[in-house]
C-alpha cells in the first residue's frame, strides 16, 4: 500500500482526457476484407467485435476511475477507495494549521491584512521567478526532445541554488521586512481595539459604581467580569494567518489532484503551525521552532538528503525535466511556490519583533 502511494506521489501527474485537446471524440475501426480471407476461421466481424469489447472494457474502467487514477487508492487488488473517503486523512493531518487559522481569526483584532498580503505577494513573486529560472537553466538538453536520460548535472549547481535561496530568505528578513514594517499605511486598524477597550473600561467603571450603590442598600450584587478583548495584531498574526491559509488550501486542493503526494507533504508541513515569534514563546518551544526551521531549510535539507542513500540530484533533475515536459506539473511547483514560500513566511513570523504593549502613537487619549 505504501509502495503504491509512494510510486503514485513521485510519478507522473498529468491531466486526463488527452484526446479532447486534439478534437478527437471517437475512434472508428474498420477492416478491409480480401477475397482470399473467405476460408479463414476468424472472420472480420469477430475481430471487430473483440476489439469493440476490449475498448468498451477499457472505457468502463476509465469511467470507474473517473478518468484519473490519482483520485483513487488501491488498498487491495479488487478494491478502489475514492477521494471522498480518504480525503479526511489529509484534513486530519493539517488540522493543526486549521485550528491555528481559526484561533487567529477569532482571537485577534485589527489584523494587519495589508501587511500580510504584501509580504506574501513579495515572497510568491520571488518564488515564481525562482521557478522560471530553474526551468530555464536547470533543465537538461534532452528535456527539449521529450525524452528522459540519466542526468549528469553536477550536485554543485544544486548547492549553489540552495545557497541562493538562503540568501534570498536572509534579504527578506533583513531588508524587505524592516522596510515594510516602517510603512505607515501598514500600521493596521486600531480603532476597533480602542473602541472595545473603552467600552470595557466603561463597563468596569459602571459595575464598580453599581456595586457601591448596592452595598449602601445592603443588596448583593453578582460580580460579572467583562468580556476579554482579543489582542491587537502587532503584525505577525496576519502573516501567520496567511501562511496557515496557504498550507490548508494548497494541500486540500492537491489532495484532489494527487492524494498520496498531498498526504506525504502535509505531514511535515503541519509542523509550521507551531511557529510563533521567539520573543513570545517559552524556551523549549523556541528551541523546537529554531531546530525545525533549521532542519527544514532548503540548504540543510539538501545536505541531509545528499548524505542519505537517496539520489537527490537525479530526483531534482527528474522533477525539473518532467515539469518542462508537462508530465508532472506538481512536484517542482510545490517545492518552489509552497514549500519555500511557507518556510520563508515561517522565518518571518519567528524573527518578528514582539511588542508587549501598544505603541503610544497608536493609543488614543
């Protein structure tokens, strides 16, 4: 079962109904009967009927598989499980990201959505440029001929690429993020938070006056605590919200296209839901988050895979060539636009400066 899923996740992942793009709706087979074939035991009618039965059987099988075997898993030789039954496993794996997404939406006011959207647009733009550059400079010459061959590309080029990605992440943390945080328009909306704070203060003051008046008349008053006010977003909650949304929606959509790949990728990616700024977390959590971000970085991950028995160079070359040939459009796109972007956004969240109190400029007298 796991071998089948691994083969399915790492193999070709193309679209179905390939004949439609060529305007071919049906195929008609016919045989020409010669005069010397009268005495043959197998007539032309029987040959056509046998071919028709084979084509019909294949058509029925294709319809059962919904024209895409990526929507099904074969747990046994006679049983296919549909996507509607096993997609819950993917949802269960990414449930930490879903829970954190709901927590940020309900426990944060004045979320700085403009800052978060700007950050993810910048990161995704760089990731798309990275994808284009890899397809242009890392595809083997045989990919243009739509044939595969053993890649002789040196591993040094991949290490240089991983170092370039790490440098890009460092520039985003040290240059881009401070510049975006300094923009006044990305300061967030503090009016709702200030209004709730004023209402809560007013309710507390009125409750105190009511208690004093009731004590004077010897009547018991039930002490009611004011409703807790969600904390104001200092900037990282909005970025974390967008990051969790990318993880949830990307893996849910990918589970429809290629379920095994979505399941195998969602298991490690769900750990990014634990990342919060190091200034607001405990020491054990900071150690865990820092270790996870270090081990999951592209450069360190490439080194670890190189030390293992896996031929990582051939695997990366196959991912690039299959993407260029439009045989597997998921693997390379996932690495560049989902994995690297989520890791970069998690680094932004982890290194985000924590603010314990509101800035005096954001407070209204």
